[in-house]
C-alpha cells in the first residue's frame, strides 16, 4: 500500500494565502473538463478503492462508495468501525495525524482531492465539518461566525456583516441573537452553541457539510431543532452525518451506509436499510442485536 506524508501540515491552521473560492471553483471546473469521461454527475463525492490507516493499523479497507449532491447520507455502525475517519478523509483532516497512510482516490466533482498538489486550505473551505461537541471560541457571537472568513483574509465589514447574518439565518439563530451579536457566545444554551458552530462552518460558503455526531450532547428539543436544520440545509449543501442514533438516521437521511470493522457492508436508501436490509449483519445491527 502506498504511503503519503502530509506536505500541507504547515498550512493547516489557515492563512491569507488560501485560494479564494472563485479560483478554487475555476480550478475544479478545469479539472472536470479534463476528467469528464470518467465522471458520473451522481457521484459528487466518490471513494474509489480507498484504504486508510495509522501506524500500520488499517482503519478503512477498499471502500467504493459515492455520495449524491444535495442529499443527506447517514453513516452508521458500531464504535471503531471507521465512520469518523471517513469524514476526516474527505477534507483531509487526518493528514494532521502522524504516521497516516492511504491508497486509492477520493473524488469531488471528478477531481482527486488526495492528489499531492491539492490545496488543502482551499479544500477545507469547500468541505466544512461540525464536531460532536460544540466548542464556540471565547469570543462574541459575531466573531465566532466571522472567524473563518477573517482567517482567510476577509476584512470588509459589509462582507462580514452579510455573511454573519446569512449564516445565522440559515441556522435559525438570527432572530434569537441579532440584538446581542457582541455578547459572548458562552451565554448561549448548549443547543444554540451547536447551531452557532454550524453557522460558523457555513460562513465560509462550503459546498459539503460533514457532521460527526452533532446531536449526541443535546437534549431532545435541541436535537429536533438541529434535525430540522439539517433537513433544510440539504437544499443547498451535500451533507454526510455520522450518528449512533438509528432513529435519527431514519428520520433525517436519504441514504444510509452501514460500516463494520473498517469496511462498507451495505449502502442503500434509508428506507431499504431499515426495512429491507440485504446483509444479515446490517439486519442484526439495525434491529439492535449488536452494536
């Protein structure tokens, strides 16, 4: 299996040299033209014979899976089966871990983002991620949302104001916080903090939204708000969510992939995964017999 060292680690914290979104999209368009014969528009994100591991321990094995545009895909499976690792491969956050290795390709709109010439900072603007626990910065609500844009050099107050308002509206927070934008984000409830973190991710105008157990620390009311938000966001974003909550996967996703021991066992429409699974391991997992 081929090894790869991170040539972009020094850039991972962001900087003013990040590729503007317009240039990135031009680069992607050029790549699409170059690779058009092999690109199926349904395969917006596509793993091709992809394997990944750390320090001789394989985590993902020979994955072939695609994720359609403007849909919600849930990744389910027992702890340690590679779901979160898969998410972090898409925006190459795993590059930051010493001793990683991979084989195969991950394509976004036909472009192999695992290529050594890929601008990783530009990729991470295009592919936003929301983590299990909400961690607002010790800053104002406004500064939290504007943070990513400032990191890449945006200073125009009108641009920042517009991005903050749009992002907070998309996460259904604007009406609650518009009169206290300059108060500390720590004054928000746990559920509001999670939606603030989602707004912070949306402010950089990504096309793909990755969510790693975004509701695991939330109460039922806050969970409902986030699930409603996810349903509304898929009109604009391609969303992949890791969840251990099978009821949540059934409620919010269009397609569901079941992973076990680093491999993809079954991938179908969510209705079929839960009502008519084809693999006995899937049936055992969704029926609660293990996991």
